[in-house]
């Protein structure tokens, strides 16, 4: 009888312990462990992340980071993290989360446009993939690569055509640059290169001119007209005398490219810089901003006309008044100057 009681007691203890183990095992691996309310949430893992840094990033997303870490240790994941972008679904358990993080990372769409300088581009891309802006900038300005592809540090921005590119979070600067180069070659197809050649320009020169055009006007319908004006000036051996290049020169001289210039003054035209097209004949040594694809095509498909001058139209913001003669241009310019004074825009 006594032995039966002992056996029964041991059996009960065994059942309790076994049940506790099963419950604990189920809790660690199969209980829902997500804390977010949305249907899904994204997690970015860097190549140098550890289970400790990952736990910090997971803290807002999980009910229990401790249980996740236990599961990660048991499944051998804690010491073998995989970098990338991953999607977690609401209601996932630790087993499902770890399997997801062990799987293939998701692609990311990297988008950029309207970047003023190569430094701005590096900062913009660093927001979308893992490498930091300094390492990206170093990659973008790699002299060996630029020389091999026919660019210089001054023209490097011409390579980076605004678009949306599919990459991965863990992509390197070289991966991004290779993707850019592939698209550059696709964009500059035989037809576009032929059009550039007919204008007596290289693709890089087209992009430099397009950077001026896009700074003159964001109106797509006007860009081919403005491009035609500058091409007429180049063909006649005239200086471009483009105000956006003077604004670039002002910012360059101040060392502040965030500075806003609303009005170009006569004294600004005397600033010494290879970018000041009031003093230097021909195109500047590099783009003054990132041209978008439409402005490049506006140059390649420039309107043929006799205009040599243009000035902003006071009564039609964003548009311009065009002229074939200096006399007509001076009249248009007077109207614009008077409007600036009325608006009290002196700088």
C-alpha cells in the first residue's frame, strides 16, 4: 500500500513536470509573440548586428524578447543572424519568426531625385540601404571607377539617373553603383546617343545642360524651349549666362548649398568660378544639380527656334518670356525687374 502511494505521488509529480515542460515548450515556440497592431511590420538587420542589438530592435515588436531569445538559442539562430529586410506578420510565434528571419530577405525599392549634389545623394541613399553616407560617398567618388566609366569627380552626379531601383537592405555601395551603371547604359541607348551626337554634345554634356534647364524651369512644356535657347547660344559661341549657374557659384563661395537665393545681383555675375557662365564660355565642368530624365530628354529633343534670351514672366509664375533680340529681351527684363522691386525681393 505504501509503495502504491509513493508510485502515485511520483507519477503525479512526473505528470506535473511533464505538463510544465510541454507548456513551457509551447510557450517558447508556439505562442503568438507579436505586439504590433498592424497586419505586418518590417525589421531591418545589419550585417554587424548581434542577438543583443537585434533584441533591442525587436523590443517594440514582441511581447517577450526573452522568450524569443530562448527560442533563438535553441534553434541555433542566435549565433547565425542574416542581414536584410524581413516582414513579420501579426500573430507569428517565435518558431515562425525565426524561420522568417532565416529565409530570403526582401528587396527594397531605392528611390531618389532632385539631389543638389553628390553628397546629398549619398545621404538620401543611406536612408534606404544599410551603408552609411560617408562610405557611399567614398564609393561614388572612387576615382578608379569614375575614370574607367568616363567620368570625373565633377561629373560623377551625371551617372546617377533618378529612378526607382530594386536592391536589398544589405546591398553595398558597389552593389548600388553597379545597378546605377546598368540603368545608365539602358537609358543612354543608341537613339539617345545619336541625338546627343547630332547636337555635338556627349551624354555627360547633355546632362550638364539639362541640370541648368531643370533649374530654370520645372514646367515640362517649357524645358525644350529653354534647352533650345542654350543650344542656340552654344552654336553661336555666346556665353550661356545662366542665372542658376550663378546661384550655384554663390552657394559654392559661401560653402552653404542650403542657402536660398531669390534674386541674382549684378555683383554676383563677377564671381570667379568655372561654374559662373556669365564669365566662362561654354558649359560648366559639371552639373549644378541632378537633372531628371525628362529634362535630359528635353535637351535631346530641344525645340528649334530663334530665341537667344529669356526672363521670368511676372504675370505667369513659373513661366518665361522669350526673345530673339537683345532689345526685346531688355524690355522683358525691365518688366521683371520692376516686378521684383514691387515684391521687395532684393536678395
